[in-house]
C-alpha cells in the first residue's frame, strides 16, 4: 500500500512539474523605448520587434526610480523605493529588508532552477563587469559573470571631447570595435544563457539574462555602427526657450548637452542606436535557442528596460530625471495561452508590477505585501480599464522629486513642491515642453494630480521592525 501511495505521489509530482511554466527574464541596461516596435523611425531591432509580435507591448510602462540600482531593487523585491530604502547605486536592499523574498527566490522556493547571467541586480559599468556586483546570493542557484573585450580592452575607448564629462561614462565614450559579437560581454552573455537553456530544458527554470548595452561606454562591433550613417542621425528639435519654465532641480546640469558639440552629440546618439541593435541581435540568439529547444510554448518571456535614457531631450543625457524619456521603459511580455498576441496595451503599468504578474502567470503564491498589481488580465484584454496612475521618484542631493503619470498627464513635485512643480499635458504636449503647473486654467488638474501623488507611500519600510537590521 505504501508503495502504491508513493508511486501515486511521484506521478502527481511529476505531472505538476511538467505543468510548470518556465520564465525567461530579459533585462536590458539603460534601454529607452527607441525600438522599431515602439515606432522609432531609424532604430533596427528586429528580434525585439518579433517578440512584441507574439506578445503584448506595453506602451505606458514606467520605472519606480530612474537609476539602475534603485529600480532593479524595486522590481526584484516587488516593493517601492521608499520601502527598499535604495536610493543610489551603492545600497543593498537587504540592509533594510534582510528577510525579503525576491522574485527569483520565490521561484526557487517552488522547485524552479534559478540562474542569472549578466546584470540583473546592480553592477557598476564597466568596472564591475565580470564580478558579482551588488548581487543577491539567495536569489540564485547559479550565476555567470561574463567579461568580454569591451571590458578587457577598456583602455582603447577614446575620450574624444574633454569638454564633456571627463569620465568613462561621458557621452563621447564611443568605440566601433573590430570584433565578433561573441567577443563582447553581451555576446558572451547570450552564449552562456543558451547553454543554460540547453542544460536545463527538462526542468522548470527561471533564467534571468541581463544585457549591458546600450549602457555607456558605447562599445559594439563596427557592423552595427554601419547601420546608422551619420547623415541620418539628428539631435531632437526643441524650442529655444525650452528650459525657461523647468524647475532647477528637474535638470541634471546647468549646461545643455554638457557643452558637447552637435557633432559629438550626434555621434553619441548613433552609438546608442548601434549598441541597441547589437543587444537586439543577442536577444535574438537567445529567443532562437528557446524556439530550437521547443521551449517557447511553455515559457513566459518578459523583456524590460530598467529605466529610460535621454539622448539630448531638454539638453539632457542619461537618466535620473522625471521626464518621460527617463521614466518610461520598454516592457514586452509573451506567455503561453495569452489571447492578445501582437497587440499593444495603452494602459499604465509599472516595473513593480512584474513580480506579482510572473507569480500569477506561473500559479505561485507571491508575498502579500507586494506593491504592484498583476497585469495578467491585460495579456488577454489589453484595452480594459486599469490602474489610474504610475509613480516614479529620484533624488537630487538631499531633496526628492516625485512624479505621478496618468494616461494624459504628468505631474512632478520637487521637495514637496517647495523647489518646483511641473504639469504636462501629453494629449497636446507629448514631449513636455510647456509646464502648465502655474496656469490658473489647470488648477483643478493640479489639485487632482496632487491627490493622486499623495496616495504614494512615502514612509519607512513596511516590514516588521523586529525583522530589520540596523543600518
């Protein structure tokens, strides 16, 4: 009798394991929505576009913090930055939340093989490429930290304009390298990810694949630069007085474009596009392997950027602003059984929603204190009524800027409004050129947006104090 019961239990367990959906979790560093599937007229991203064609593309997805470490800590814990207490690129979320269950940790707890290749938690780029960076060991069974020629030959990257930032992260840190894809860190990441797919195709897995490009420095094989002739690349066209109504704290510098020349700025934009296309090719290699191994029909694929990226809009570069270019992110999800393949959703979603969504899609009971909302229903009906607002924050010195985005409006407050307020109407002003916050005609909208912003928790962590370590 015991043997019969044991056999029945093993059969049931095997059947349960066979029904589990895998997760391919693709993170891209500093990727904005400049992709073909998002309507960019120049950028070539055929593989990500193909993924969008078999999934749902979220047109209004927003990060919780427009900087690498805070936004990744928020996504991976499912908690907003004021709970993780991560506001810069040096803090680790387990300082405030030592007992938190991360997204991959949840999958591990339910019998999944969880592995990371490349950047999922924060790395300093390029110096920490090839290391663990600010990794979280409880999240993974296996980690792989590739290091390619973009890191080992870093001293060959030119600094063509000393007027720009005199650092590896200046917008003129550009190199079209004579190399194979597989010699670059992202090429090695794709190779390692494919090997892990091959080795673990017969068991449920959560495979996180983190690509570094298009993060600075902009290094990619020369053939990707060749896709973008310089005469096709232009700076954003903006009003001469664009900055006049923008609060000082809303800007990351007093000098537009760091004082770099038009030629250097255009070369930087071209390099960003080239790195995007190079990364896209590596995404394609991984997705092709998923198809070849016949895993696509039982794997949830999510591709996300950790925040947006300025390429000269408002005279700004990089991130850490509350403008649309810095806060809006690409987010594409493909899942077995979904009904809305190839469709776009105009509804507001946030990166903090990814944790509960993946748990929901895979039938796992996630932690009850998650701050996001599962967007699984939008994969079947992308147009249905959804959440009213998305929230982003950044810090400037000791002062915090908070932003609330609805489908029509963006409203920003700096230092609780004492250092500036912004209101932009995306129906008439999608590039946020005209600040309407002090216009009496929009007083009611400002009041409404302030009310929405007040709904964002701005306090301390919600975990029980007894479980938190002193910082």
